[in-house]
C-alpha cells in the first residue's frame, strides 16, 4: 500500500513538473511571437521619416505672451495687418509704465529681457499714427513674472524661523548630471 | 518620535519611444537599458527588502508613457530579443575574457542578465507593472502628467492641462488598479493655479523645486522642512538642496566616486569592430551595449577594471554618509521647529542604475541602515496624516531646470514649437466643442488627434532641443505628431480609415482615451 501511495505521489510530482515546463514554454512562445499584424507601410509613414514641415502660418491674428523667468518674457504673433512699421508695446500693469520696440514686418517673435520680477505685464502690437500716437490691433493676455527672492509677506499665525532659510537659496539643479536618456 | 523624516522620491519616466514600424530606432533602447539597469535592479532591491521585512516606504512616480510602454506586448517581445543578443555576446565574452582581469566583471553581467531574463519571462511574464504593483503596500506609487507635458506652457488653454492630468490619473488607475493620491509634475514646473486642476482629479500633493516653496507668499515658516498647503488645500513638498547635491551633482556627488562603474567605457565602443559588429546597431554604427568593464578610476583617460565588491562597499559607505549628514541636518533644523523636520529628496529614477550603476545598492543600504539613526522614512500621505495642519500659501512659479524657472524649455533652440502646440491645442478644444458626442470613425479620429497632440506636448522634445543631444529625433517627433494632428483635423469630416488605423497602431498610447477631456 505504502509503495502504491509513494508511486502515486511521484507521478503527481512528475505531472506538476511537466505542467510547469509546458507553461514556461507557452510564456516563452508568447514573448517570441512576431509583432501583431500591422497595416502595411504607407505614404504617411514615409512622410514621417522625411520630417514634415509645419505650417508657416495659420492665417489668424494672435499675440501670445509667455513667461521665461523673473526677468524675461517671450512673445510670438501672427497678423494680417499691413502696417509698414509695427510697434510692440509692453505695459507693466502695476503702474501702467510702458516700453516700445519697433519691429520689422517679417518678425514673428521675440524675447523681451531685463524686466522686473514679480510684476504683471501685457503686450500690445500696433503702430504709431502720424501724430505719434500708439494704436494697437492685437493685445496679449496679462502674465506675471515670478519672484526671485523670498516674500516680504509673513503669516502671523505661522511665525517665521529665520534660521531655516539658506542665505543664498540655489535656483537650479547645481552641477547636475546629464539627464538620463533625455 | 524620530529626529527627522526622510521622504525619498524617485521619478521614473521615459518619453514614449515605441516604433512598431522599425526595430532600428536607437531610442527604443532607452527603454530596454532602463529596464535592465534601473527598473529591474530597483525591483530586486524591493524584493530583498520585502523578504527580510525591512520597511521601504519610498515614493515612486511612474509616468504614463513609461507605464504604457511597460504594458506593450511588442516592446516586451523586443526586450527579450535585446536581452538575448547581449547574452549571446556575453557567451563570446566568456571565452575572450577567460584568464584575464575582465573575467569576473563579464561573469557578473552574464549572471545578472540571465537572472533578469528569467524573471522577466517566467516570473513577470513580460509585464513589469505587476512587479511594481506587488510592492504597493510599501511603495507609494504616484503619477505624472499624461505625456510629461510642460504644464506652464500649456496653461493658456486649461483644457490641455486638464487632459494631461486627467488622462494620467486614468492611466494610473487602469494599469495599477487604484487612483493616485499624488503627482510628480513634469520638471517640477509649477504655475499659479495648477493646484485647482490637480484637485479636480483628486490629487492631494505634488513636489516643487526648493525656491518654489521658499519664495512662496507668505513666506513658509518652516522653510522647506515641512510641506505647506496651496489655498485649495493641495499640499506641496519642497526639494532639499543639500541632499540633492550629494546624490545628483557630477562634481561633488557620490556617483563620481572613482570606484564606481565608468559609464562612458562601453564594449560597443571598446572592442574590435568586427568582433562587436553583430551586437551593435544594424547600420554598423557603434552603440552602447550596456556592458562596461571599467571603473571611473580618475579624471583622465586611463581606466582600471571594475571591481563589483569594492564598488558595493563604497555604496554602503555612501549610504552611511548620506544618513549621517541627514541626521546632522535634522538635528540642526529640529532645534528651531515645533515639529519633526521633513527632508524631501527627489531624484530621477533612471539616475539609479543607468548613470549611477551602484545607485540601487546605495538605496538598499539607506533602507537597511536607517534604523541605526534617528531618522525615519516616510511617504507624503503618512506625513500629512501625522501633521494635518499646515501653513497655507501660494507657491512660486518655478521648475527644477537650470536657473530654476522655464528657461530650459523656452530658449533659442526650442521656442518655435509653442506657436504650433498652442495652435493645435486650440483646434483640439474647438473640435471637442464641435463634436460633443462623436461616434464611429469620427470619434476614433478625434481620439487619435488627441493622442498626437499629447505626444507632441512631451517636455522631453524641448529638453533635447535645448541640450542638443538627439536633436534630429526630437525635431522629427515634434513635427511628425503635429503633422499627424493637423492631417487628422483637415480630414475630420471624412477620415481615411487606413491612415487612421496606421496611426492608431503606431501611436497607441492611452487606448481608452476620450477626446471629451478637451471640452
């Protein structure tokens, strides 16, 4: 009787081993399969290989203003206006002070450096009339340059602990390693 | 009560680099290298810690493009091929290095890659997501934006930001089984108001560069040593610069130690051309094989053979040093604080193992040795449970890129992309409004247009254009996705079924996407 049970147990173990091996092979087979059926190559893919060109313009009027950092903005625009000498006017909203730049008609974007941190700005694209007055035909949304220092505002319910502030807080990833894969 | 809490966060992300049309894309190897050198070694660390009942409450963000690629059968099949080719080379290397100083390091790779292949095929059946999920009782898994879009430059169209966040949450839930509580915002790039969209999708916290918190209004009472709440109660954690520098800096950080593996000496470039040719790129250009036999040795050209045991011991010493420094830091700042200070240490996950080969070992030693200190590892959720009252403030717009703001992603080499991205974003929201309940092929075309837009928005392309590393690839990816998008829009009334099917196959990220995110 004991021999019979032992033989049965052995048979069971062998069967389990066989089943495990079979499963392993099936998984292997699954991972070795060729890629699932893909549609044939088309002109689209060929075009992708050749690096498509993006539209040179969108035949719309727009003026977009982006913040690059505390002291620099970036603007891009498109206009159908035929003004000979377009003018950009940057307005600081806190005091309505403004700065103007003449641009050429082909220009489509610019970086505007040397600004003040923690201020709101709006950009206008227009022209100067014969009386020297500025008339805009495009206005950007208002943006705010970020601060580059600690805030002077404190919260009385959370008293400040000056010792917890580094003297010169780093503003970046100092001497960082190259970014993996990117 | 510990003297300090340590919040270790790894951000795992790769751009979506799946190319079913050809096996020749070098960029697809980024994924295979990261699986081999980073994700597997990290998983093996977690497995060992779990087995020995050692706590490892780390925070890990798995970006949706990475999750999508790990879940992709085609890439899984190709990864096995990638491993097999290297194992074949290592068999040849066994003979070549026999009796030489390189025999040991060659055997190390053979052993590691054989084990990785076994685990990948037999244990995980090709899908590493399950492997990460298995550790979710200890690991705090969080999400990132859908395609790692640079959110401040998408913010003029809030629907684009909503789609980036909403799809990320969906993807996380679909592949990992539960909604994420927190998010790693791509490049730590924050703009005022982002927290409103995060809250809409149930996200409770995110991370910022040091000055994102330090320059907040009002000033944070505890500096970066405690989180704060945005006005809508979403919590924000600020990066600790000291611990970053020690791990991250190429000049003074641990990874530059002379005993560690040298990244830039790869067999693909070191060996005789005819010998290595079958194992590099099909075109014949030399490429990395991931097999590197030397240690950093010094700043010069001369390199000595890599000694795994010595490097491992160094990782142990560096882990002890890291914990010692954090203890001193916590002791110092703790004397001024009415609560236990928190030190937030976030890193790119791929730094560990890929660039810093011994990084996973270092991380393991940190988890193993921390009980000997007065520090405790903690997750954001655990911290917020212990300290539910936090200061309310408005964080400062910032990023963790060079100079701390948005300059890396907006400068002379990459500024041109935003005109097109914004135009495409606007067209997408217009289409979503025009087709409130599309069905059939138009719905498919709208969904694919959304995929193409999302893929074009990846911050990786602007970053690569800035660093001028793989410029051609980044240019092509940006332009191709935008071109695909505009073609789909032009043909929206009568989409071409075959072309649509090709794009659905090729750029198959987010199979369950719903274009109505843009409504």
